[in-house]
């Protein structure tokens, strides 16, 4: 079940970053999931800029050393997320309602709001980089397998697995529907006809997805599916995994203690 790649048509369902043979790629996925969760929660709960800065430097070290050939993909992923985070900074800047105000025409800009928005922006990027470094270097099947071993509820693991498994299928179905509409003379514009056409496409996609899901579920039942997938391959902890986990945990403790002394 938990294979390293899964072929959908002629495409492999895996992330661009999961293909490699660096140290991060060969680490036990259970260790990476545990370390990633620890880092993400610690960063999310931290209000110390010094702690977040040290964590960012730690993650950048792993990125440059072990993922130097993937820097373009990592930057693209961060920029894509930042395009949404920018609106959070903008919202906090004009709605913070505390501290000094700078007027840009009729728009009030709160200095404290800008600082707080920038802090959230920085923190979010650190967490995103954590996920990219530790999680994206494993395939979705390795992650699902690791979650299974870490006793995450089976239904949640299956939801994660099937969501990722059929994203490409749904995308392909959407492209076919859009091509069919284009072949019939559809040209996207900002008018009511365009909105109706996209609504029909989305509705069609939902109906086809439901029908496909029902068909797949029945096929699985015919093959003896009883709510759980058998696991054929098991992880084995190596010295590198223990060393990596120890270094990561030691760093978090050291960074936390350092942030208590070096506050900014």
C-alpha cells in the first residue's frame, strides 16, 4: 500500500522535493514527522523574535546544505504562501487600532500593526520552512505510513492519503471539462455567462467526484477492504535518525534558553 511512488496515468504522485538521496531524504519519516511537529508547535507558541531567528538560521542551514538543488522550488513555495500572508500584514496595519498612526490619504496605518503583521509574517515563514524541510523531503506515502506508526487515527491517515492521491485525478477532470467548454466557444470574461459556466464546471466536478468515489469504494470492498490498509514495509531506526532527533531537540532547548538571555 505505502509505496514510494504511485502512478496516475503516466504521472508520479509525489512532490518535487521528495525526490533525492540527501540525509534529509533518507531519514526515518517517523522522526521527521515528530521533529517537524515539535518545531512547528514551538514556533507557533513562541513570541520571541530571537528564538524564531535562531530557528530560521537552523532551518536555512539544512536547506542550503542538503537541499541546495531545490532552492528554486522552495523559494517558489514560500512566495506562493507569502502572496496570501501579505494580506494579513495589510489587514493588521490598518485595523490594529493601537499606537502611533501614519495617514496615507484617508487610510490610517498603525505602526504597531505593521510590526505585529511583520512578526506574524516572519513566524509563518519559519513554520512553512519547517514543513518544507522536514515533511516535503518524504513522499506522501512515507508520511502516511509514519502517521500510522505514530498511532494517528486511521481515518485521518486515510483521509490524508486519499486527498493527495486523487488531487491529480480531480485536476485532470477539471482540465477536461474546461477544454470541452473551450472547444464549444467558451472564452472567460467578467460577465454573467462566464460565472455560470464556471459554476456548471464546478457542479459537474462535484457530481463526477462523488460518482468516482462511490465506484472506487465499492471496488475496494470487492477486494476485501475492511477500513484499514495492510502495511508491508516497516521503518527501522538508524543511528542517523537518533543523531538527527537528538541534535534537533538539543537545538530547541538551547535556542529557548538563549532567547531568555538575548531578548529582542
